[in-house]
C-alpha cells in the first residue's frame, strides 16, 4: 500500500491501466496510446498502472512514483512472461488478427497461457491500490481479460475498456481458436469503447450472431449473464497544443525549408511506427510510380519518411524493415541525382516539437495504413498546417480517421496508381481548394479532440450507476 492518493480534479478517482505506463516527463512518446492518453491523464490526475518496460527474473514489488497529479504504479515482467504475453499473444496473435492479417497470426497455446498469466498478475498487483468508488479505465488489446480477473477477485467498481486498434469482422475473428473466450472477456466490462462506428458494428455483430447477445433497455447489450454498453469514441489530439508547437520556429527545419524553396522543391511527409499495418512498402512504391509517370516533377519533390523500429523481436517486423531499406534504395538508385535524393528515410524517433514543425513545412501528408484503429498522425498533420498556405492530407480509406476526415484525399492503400494520382493531385491543388479542405478538417478534429474523447468516454462510464455496473 502507499500513502499517495492520486488526486483527481473532479468526479471519482480515475485509475488508468495500460500495458505500458507512458513516461509523463517526456515529450517524445512514440505510439498513439501514450500520446493520446498522457496529455489527458496529466491534466485530470489519478492513478496510472502498467508494465515498467523492464524484464527481470525476479520482478519484485511494484514501483510507485508521483508525477504531478498522477500516481504512477509499474511492475516489471519475467522474461518468459514478456515473450509469451507481449511478443507472443499480444503482438503475434491479436495485433495481426485485429488488423485483418490472418496470414501473420501465429497462434500457440503457451502464448495464450502467458497472456492469461500476465493479466492475472496485473489484477493481483493493482487490487490493493483500488478504492471502492474508483472508476477503472483499461486500455487496449493487451489487457482484454483484465476485468474478468478483477471481478474474480471481488472488484465491483465500474470498469471501462477502450480498444485503440480495429475490431475485425466476426468471420475473421472466428479464426482465433479462443475467440469465444476472448470476446466473452470483453462482456465483463461495463463499457466497451471503439474508435469507429465500423469497429462498433463488427463487435455488435459478433456479440449478436456468435454470442447470442440481446439488446436490453437503453440500448445496452446482454450476453453470457452480463449487461454492458458499447460505443464509438474516436480518439483525438490536443489540437491547439500541437498547432502551437508547429508554429514555434525550429531553426533546423526553417533552414531546410528555405533550401527547398530556393530549389522550388516540395516535400511529402510520412511518419509512422515501423509496422506492417502502416502500408509503408506500397507507399514507397506509390511515390516511385509518381516519379515514373511524371518526369516533369523530378527534383521538384521529395518524400520524407520517418519510421522508427518497433517490436523487433517479431519476425514480421524485422522483415518489413528489410523490405523498406531495399525499396528506398532501389527507388533512390533509379531516380536520384547528385543534388536530389527522392526518398529520405529516417529510422529514429523525432522530438514532437520538431515533428510538428516538419508537418507544417510539408506540402503533403501521406498517411496510408492498410488498416489502422484511428491514426493520430493524420490529425497532427492537419493541426500543424498554416491556414494561409495549408498542405494536403492524402489518407487511406482504411484508417479509422477516414470516418471523420472526408475532406482529405481518400485513397485505397492497396492501389498504387490511385495513390500516385492523388499525390500528383495534392501537389497541384490550388490554394482556395486547400484552404476549403483545411478549414473543414481542422473544425472537425478540434470538435473531436483529446479532451472531448476523454470526456465522452468517462461521462458514459461514470453515468452508469454502480449498481448497474456491479450487476
Ligand atoms: P499507433 O499505431 O502507434 O497507435 P498513431 O495513431 O499514428 O499509431 O500514433 C502514433 C503517434 O506516435 C503519433 O502521435 C506520432 O506523432 C507519434 N510518432 C510516430 N512516429 C514517431 C517518431 N518517429 N518520432 C516521434 N513520434 C512519433 C495506436 C493505434 C492507432 C491509434 C492510436 C491511438 O494503432 O490506430 O490511433 O493507438 O488510439
């Protein structure tokens, strides 16, 4: 136990649980969950619990830190648990499965067992810190069984779950040998949040068709003896903060921009975690096709792709890294000149301030995931633009963000020609049209920003009476 209270500014105390606890002192988080949630939790206060990122043979006691208004509790994992739970079940089963990549799913029983073990351990560790009127908000695919484990230990608090990644159609999900157990675990939450209406629709279809769920009073769902709610809560960013960062001068970026202006050269930018779901090889190919079809723009455009490695222990991640190095090499080899490198490919994390300045200094944001829960980069690109001369967003129809961002140039990320044509269109787009699109997009992402996301999820969860939640 600890003396820290973890103060919340209003309402019941909020306990956030996610696989990793974000480093709240850092401004260069990579990964959408950390970015989206850190700002919100820092402001409201409460408790944040998760894995410390350390692997230890003897994990020992949880570590408790106080950072501003947040009490942060973290635990280490045993190496074998990390391998089975994180590398195995979470990232070799659930991640590919939920991103519609059955070809990459590597289901093994020890992965499933390790996943359950770590969720049990998480439940045991956080239990002594909980107070009866806390509200608990669990995040993402790593922790689907956590509510069930907490309930088994007598926890009656309201528990919500938010899935940051897509929820696949029932037929696809059924390919996982333990799909009924997995979705049954979701039913133990009081509120289940998805990024989009499409994901919510997939979940509701599964619940009704495969698990016999009934629609109860107030459109709640009832299945396997549980009553729960499900909704779409599209995640957003702190638009004003990002816009402000983008407009602050970065000397380094300004010099690079000036150099490009002198050369009459425009920049297309892509920023992603290096992940096969982000559609990077096809993105490079589309840029190659643009150069092939439009020799007149040679030396007039570059693609800046920032993509730091992630999950390197998973083979499919190592494969994509190699594929991209090959592709950028061959496109540059084919088109480059002594004073022009068509693709600049950077495999490092970039501080957020610099990223914001780079977005603002780019004429096209190229965001083409094959499947994505939301994709915050699309929103950050728009937030960073100058309304006097805004850039154009080229966005995949399979990013959750496409549901809200219809004024972007929407492309099919599997169709290289479609992407190449839309890049060309973006580069030619007249100022008036760019401004019209930018105005509509910025208004929408401002309405659905990080604060609105947090507020709408938490008020839906808080709105459930404790007796409903415990029923
Ligand atoms: P991610 O798959 O990590 O998140 P995304 O939503 O694009 O994807 O968020 C990435 C975040 O990391 C952005 O804020 C971006 O600026 C930052 N980032 C990426 N590369 C970086 C780099 N090189 N340096 C610094 N920062 C970098 C998951 C889901 C998404 C969902 C989010 C939030 O896969 O679909 O939108 O969670 O719910």
